[in-house]
């Protein structure tokens, strides 16, 4: 299975994020989404991990399914919160035995109402070191262009991100809505002599309340002018989706034109908006490389 670090060294990437479904209906929706997005020939896809490792088994099941039953390269998320060292060792060893070579190492969020949770780890850096010790993995980390919600200040946030990237192969950002916050982060990393690839994450807004809530949790600004546009048509879901796709298409084009090493779409387990953005920009249609525009 190909390593994401090698893919990024070879050229621009296209990737998608999915999350483990909680119901049988949601499972059917995810399966449909996988089938609809596979023809875009993504460079890789990632599968999230619930707060405190709450979807650990489901994450592994989806990753195995993608690896065995599709042409896509899966990357499981792995978090610090709520897990012992022995549990993480077992998970990583299972992935290694399955032939998986990519992992996204995250600090993670504690389960709601449980503070920091119980864990043998506190920082993603510790997780990176353990994963490295267990196999020849390509390891990614998270980046927050508008700062991690728990960062005390900008300087410490960037120092911490730079330290993670020195040990990792690449980063994927939390979603954002203005290209300048991503480009400013790259400049700040360059000033710290870090030039590892940082893939921007883009989310097409198809549900205003949902994405606005996600933005609050992630510390990302939901632009007031965009919110106003969307709320004005809030009773027309198709118009909300159209605007969301239009804005995400423009942002993606701006990022790629600025030299971003790829783009990572937060699909929310639905394919339509992502497929429309890809079609608008000529990203990875059947019969063409996903690295070209």
C-alpha cells in the first residue's frame, strides 16, 4: 500500500474524510458515498476516531473494508484520549498486520463531560513516537490555521505544530473559510524552518447549523457574510447546498493556485457536494490523474 508521504512528494493529492456511522441507515449512506467517490481516484481517504476512542472498532472495520474491497488507500485516525499504551500498541500492530502504512496521529477530544479523559498519552507527539517505533508508517498530524482551541497563544501554537511536523511526514488542516489564514500559517512554519507538506481541509457547507457548530468546536471562524447568505436561504436546502459548493469551489481553486500540496474534503459521509466541486475544478475525474487540474 502506498505511503501518503510518498504521494505528496510525487505531486498534488486529492483526499476525502469519512466518519464511522452510528446506525444501519448511516452505514448504507456511507457505503453509497464510498461507491460514488471511488471513481474520482482519490490519493487516499481518512476515517475519523470518536472522542475518547469511542468508535475505535467501527473505525477499524471501515478502514479494513476500504482496504480490501475498494481501490482507495485508507488512513485511520488515532487519538491519545481515553487509551492506554497497550491499547494503542495493539491497534497499531493490527493495522500493520493488515498491511496499512498510513496513520493520522491526533491529540483528540475527550468524551463530552469527561474533562481530559483517562489516557497514557497527553500529546500527539507521544503518539507519533510510539507509531514510529512499531512500524514503517507514514504519519500525519493535525494543523489548525486559526489556532488550536486549547492553545494559549499564537506563538506557542505554531511552535507546537512545527515540533509535530518535524517528526511527522505531513499535516492536514482543520477546515477554514479564508485562504489567507492557511497561507499565513505556512509563512509562520517557514519562519520556524519547517516545510513539510500541509494539506488544507475544505468543508462544503450544506447544513448551516451543523457546520457553524463544528466551526465553534474547532476554533474556526464562520464568516458572518457567508452565514448571512446562507441563513437568508435557510428554508431552501438546495440553495444552501449551491452556495456552499460555490464557496468551497472558490476556496479550493484559490488554495491550489497558491501552491497547496493537495486538498482534503470533509465529506460528512455524503458525496454530492464533493463530486460537484471536483467536477467544477477538474479534480480526478475518471480516466485522469487526481493530481491534475
